[in-house]
C-alpha cells in the first residue's frame, strides 16, 4: 500500500506540471506580434484592471441609540432613527428611558399627561436642565420640566442626554444632575408633506400634519399641526393636546444664518389618582377617582362631617375636580454669525409664556345671596360645599443667550 501511494503522489505532480505548461503556452499565444496594432492588448489590459463598483451602506449604531461623541464627558444621543421606533405620541421621558443612568415612569403610556417622572443617576427631574433648540424650558417656579409641553416627537432631530453636571455655558436652572437638549428637524430643500393618523386602544387618536415649504430663495421652513387624545386607562376623564410647531432657516451666506423656532402647546388633562401599594392590593390597579357625584344636602355639610362620611369622601374624590388645563408657547430666534476667520457669535433671544393650573377638591362654607355663593369668614363653620380649587401660575419669561467664540490658534479657544 505504501508503494501505490507513492505512485499516486508522482502521478498528481505530473498532472499539475502538465496543466501549468499548457496554461503558460496559452498566455504566450495571446501576446500580439511586435508589428501588430495594440488595440487587442489594450482592451485586455483595461479589462483586467477595471474595478467593480463597491457599495457601502452606513447604519446608525444600536438603531440610532448610539452616536460618535467627541466631548470629554458622557453624552447619550437618541437620533431620529431611534425616535421613530417609539410609540408615535411618546413624550421625551419615554424616549430617553434607554439612555444609561436614566429611569423614567409615566402614568399614561400614550404620553399625554404631565405625570411622567424620571431620574438621571439618582437626580430628580427638577435637578436636570432642559433646553428646546437652545431655550431653557424648566418651570420657573419649581424647575420641573413638564414632559408633554415640548412638541411632537416626530419633529425631533435628536435628543441629547448629558449624565452629570451640565456645561457652564448652558442656560440651565439648577442643572446639577445633568442636561437634556431637544433639537428639532431642519427644513428640507424640497417641498414635501407628511401626514400621519394613528388609532389605538382607550379611544387613542393622533392626527399629524407637517409641511416643508422647500427652499424659497435663501429661506427654508416647515410647520406642523397635531391633535392627540385618549381616554384615561383607569377612572373617568380624557386627555387632549393640540400643538402647532414651526421652524424657518434663513441662510444669509455660508457663515451667517438666522433660525426662527415656535412651539405652541395647549392641553387639557385629568389627573390619575396616586395609588399606594395597599390600595392597589385592595382595590386593583384600575382604582381611581370616583365617577359618580354624590348630591350635597340642603344647607351644605356640617364641618364635623368633612372627610369623615361617605358623602364627603365621595365628593372630595370626584374626578372632575382633578383637572390640569395648560397653555404654553415658546418662540426663539437663533443667530449664528462669523466675523473674520477667528471670531464668531451665537445669540438666541427667546420668550416663553405659560398659563394654566392643576386643580384639586376642597370645601368652603357658603351662603347663597340672590343665587350667588358667598364665602363665609369663618372657614370652619357649617354649610360646607365641595369646590374646585386651582393653582394658576402665569409665566412671562424673556431671555437672551449670547456667546462669542475666539479661536486662538489650533489648540486654544476663548468663549
């Protein structure tokens, strides 16, 4: 068997040598004679050196949840690609929940209430700065940003989350725990229309329209209108939000531009009753404010009955006494200018307006004079009636953010 194996080995080498010899002869026959035209040879040379087309398709990391960062601190960016994967009316607390260090929760999965809350590395929402296209939008009273007031998620270009103290030049209020910035989409060069209609459970409806005007000379713009609504998933009441947003960019030249932004939000919501663990265990997760009004006895309740009888407890928990209507708008003008090759200016004047209230149930002693209720001086006397109590702040908030940047060589910058 060893001898036959050696013979087969020699036969293989002989066959390989013959094939190589034939291949060399064939290539030698293809070479044209020196006196012939070089057309055939050039054709063969071009054919042998022509490269095929290579297509490279880029894809955002982690479905748009990761972006390349060059900052010396941790920053998470949620791009439009990732935002498009969340529910169509989600508020920003639901969108940033996947960012590292963020924990968020909401009473309404449809994103139409201000009951959303979140923490970033243990810091509460009142300790996190929030800007919309460079404009600070934290509440001027308690620093809490209200999630449903900052426009449609479909109009976001990106949401940036900074875990840790915000930059020194951020126009934040008390942002010791981090910063969140919303950037809306840029207007397109060409005219287009986007229409969306969404239907869901609990009578959820979302109607959205955005129109890009395209380039009209040096100006590009878009505007959108929307209406979102649903029924509370537990208890009585519904949630409604109407929005108007617009953005316009005037490109003066390659170094100078003006961008106008406008965001109007008008909502009318009902609160969800906060549930304790014991209440959820006893009544179930659908337990909420009552939907049946208990009649008030003639002359009102006795002061000693308040919050002590079923009738007063039923009135104090009636769902129509727990509403949250609010209207807010933000307008800004972002100017980016360059003076020479080393000096630039960014200036953003803005104005923010807010008007609304959160309401709750209360009792007041009333007497009726000519059919009109009159509050009695003694707040603890008999004749108590349930009333709609509301806190109604009105905000007028102007401001200007300005920043000069001077380039000092290749490695140093003065702001």
